[in-house]
C-alpha cells in the first residue's frame, strides 16, 4: 500500500512545547461563574452570561443598537468633547489621558447621544461607557446630557439615560461638580413639560452621576447585580471602620430599600422600556409627541436648541398646569 | 506655626484648605447669631429623623423675614459627634428641602451656608438614598421662585455641599474652599499617595479666587487680616455687607426672570469644545 505512504513530509509537526489551540478572541471567561463563553454566543445574549446571568459591561454604541427599533439611530453631539480647562496634571497630563481614553474606547466621550425610535416613540438616549475614563462626568458629559434633555423638550420626546460612571471627573474640578446642578435643572424643565424620563442604572453607577440625573427618573431601572451608590465602598469602609455586608450597593439592595423601581435583565430591557413608554407617552398630555413620531424621520439632524423655546418652558413655571 | 504669618503670605491651595478647616473658624450658627435676629430653629425631615449636621429655621435679616440653613460642624469631641462632623445624612438634605419649600410657600428669601467635608459616607446614609436626596434637592432648588443666596463659609465638600448650594448667587469667603473631591481623596486616587494632597489641591483649583475666575462663584468676600478664625464679629460684618448688596441685586427681578437667569447661569457652567 505504498500510495498511502507520504513521500515527502512537507507539513512539519509543531514542537510539543509550542502546541496550543488558538482561542484568543474566540472565548471569554465569565468573571462570576468562570465558564468559558464563546464571543459569538455572548454577543447573541447581549453580553449576558447564559449560565449565571452575569451582565458584562456594555459598549455605549452596542447599547444604543440593542435599544432602538431595528438598531437604527442617529448619533448626536459627537462634536462636544472635553478640554483641559484647569491645566490638570496628575501622574499624566489630562490631555494625554483624554487622547488615551479616545483610543482605548473608540468613543469621543464617556457618553453617546442618540435620537431614534423605541417602540415607535421618539426618544433621545444618552448611553454612558465606563471604558472612557471610568464613565466620569466632566463638562462635556454634562453638556451632552443637558442637550438631549433640551432636545427632548423642543421635540416633545422622551429621554432615556443608561448610566455607567465612577462619578464626577476629578480632572475638571468644580466644573465637573457643577454639571450635577446643570443636568438636574434641565430635568426640572423636562418635568415641567411633563415629558418622560427613564433612568437605567448599569454597572457601576456611583458618585455625582447617581446624585444627579440617574436618581431623577420617573421610573428607575437597574441591571442585575449592578453596583449603585453615592460613596465608594472603600471610602465607606474607611469611615465606619468595618467590612461592608455582602451585596451592599447592589441593584437588588437598592430595590429592597426602595431606591429603584425594578431590576431588569438586559435581554428584557427593550420590551420593558417600550411598555413604560406606551404608558408615559400620552397624546392628551403632549399632543405633539405622536405626530413627531409619525413624521419621523427624514434623518435630519436636530441641532435646533432655540433659547426662546427653553426659557419658554421655564417661564411655564409661572402658570402651573392644572 | 503662627497662623497670622500664613495668612499674610501668599497662600498655597493646601494652606487655604487648612484655614477652611480651622477649628476656630466661624460655623453656620456663629454667622446666624451675628447676621440674623429672631432665629427660630426648626427640626426634622418628617420622614425619618432629625439631622444636626444641618441647621435651619426662620429668622430676620435686617428686619425682613427669611429662611436660613447651613451645614453645622461641632467644636470639641462631643459636639463634633453630635453634628456628625458636619456631614449630613439624607434626612439632613430632606430637612433642608422642607425649608426651601417653606420659603417658597411664604415667599421669603433663602440664605444658605456651606461648610462640610462632604455628605456622610455610611451604610445607613446609602440605604436611605443619599444620592437621591442630593439629586432631588438639586432639581427642586433649580425651580424655586424665591431668591436663594449661597455662601461658602468654610469647606465646600463636593455633592454634599452642592446639595444646598444651588442658588441665584454664590458667594465665597476668601479662605473658603470648594472642591469636587478632598485633596487627600484626589491624591489617593490619582497619585495613589495621600501625601500628594498639596499637588492635588493646587490642580483642583479649589480656592475662592480660582473659582471666581472660572465663573463658578459670583463674589469673593474678603476676610479680616489674619483670617476668619481670628475674629468672628469682623468676618460677619464683612459678610453682612456682601449679603445685603447681593439680596438687593436679586430681589429687583420678578420670579420668572430670576428663574430664567438662574437656569442660564447653570446652563453656562462648564468648558468643552465643539471643534472636532
């Protein structure tokens, strides 16, 4: 049977010590249950471990894609980006950190603004991304949150935010802190206009973001096991000099203490948002909403924040709606 | 070290921080005693508890009824513990909101005094919604129809300060500081070394003059030579002048235009770019 014999050995065996299966980029280990998950499966389950329901942190653009109808949305305000207003230098100058954050995350800022339809309702969404400087809120993030709120007022639409943040951005000092006041003031106008605001808290939501827009939703939803709080766990431990109980500051802890309305699995999030919007968007309360949604959408940018409109909503504070 | 020499020298940011925390510095009640008459302290948030880290009530300012509120630190161990070192819990912020609503109902101006190292970071505070209490105050005070004048008298500690710090005008005593994080906390996170507090303090731009330059506060109120801790009476007198002028300034507007101005003022805060 000589024709089975290999005549020349062109394929050389890999030396035993170098043999390994290349799985880089194919599998990802779940940090909770330690199961090796194929990336493809993980994508299909929206970055949720199918075995233990661990919710991986989600890229802001992926978040938008799985939230809007047909995955379609128009990105807004991407030109609003951070600058080094204070000349802040820690172990690295702040401008260098910004360049690095943009490269690492592939995002222009720690939040991405978008406009689109969810369950046929016109919604402005701000999705934060923890991979951009810990999702910290500086001037640009505060400005972008304010802009989606003002746009929603102008277009009689709803607002949804997905927060993921370590809090105010230290490198912009008090300018960061004041963003808490700015976005909260904008939200009071949204409330005055009786427009919906749904706040979704994802892992982690802490500090200045929690203590401003994230806790001001008409309805507040948290993703399972997300860490949510005001002060960081280490700061609390140092202050009270004792170990924190298991599950402290988890989404479930907040639910138990009455701080969020519900804990919703990411795979159930979109249907839940649609249910809530169906309840909140009421043509009798805001007649233009339905029209805008119907007339939508010739893909036009909506960069029309007119100051009169805004102060118009403000002056309505005068005559309270009956 | 002799305090007087420090004050007369050009001060570093960290030296201002130390002055702002000075144990003899006038606290909110010291100012209330000197600036207001007929102070009636009110207590409790009607939800959970009284919080002595915030004092508030009704008073008269040069004869006219007003609402006053502010963080209150204690002197000595016993008082400090009673006041929780000036670190409010959610019930403190909810009590403050009650006062703001009272002011609104009876159409009286509000004077708020800031002096805290921050909101209390504890298990109970988190359980009762520290973040929610602060956020709620921010939203509600942005739409108050009555004049609100805020003065940072000592330490302005992040969100715990801002929670009662949103107003038509923000004044700041010369040696007070106002920061997104304590210099020590910032140093521990960014430099991984709390010993770098000096550099953190400088970088954070937390002094009154820096914050005036950044447009975050509206007026720096001079302290007597030697600093506020050397004479409470004189400090109060200087602040009194500033408060009277500021009150006159904001009361000349009707509520709608005051609200528009307040929104515009907040709306303009921040520095960013739109050039790609």
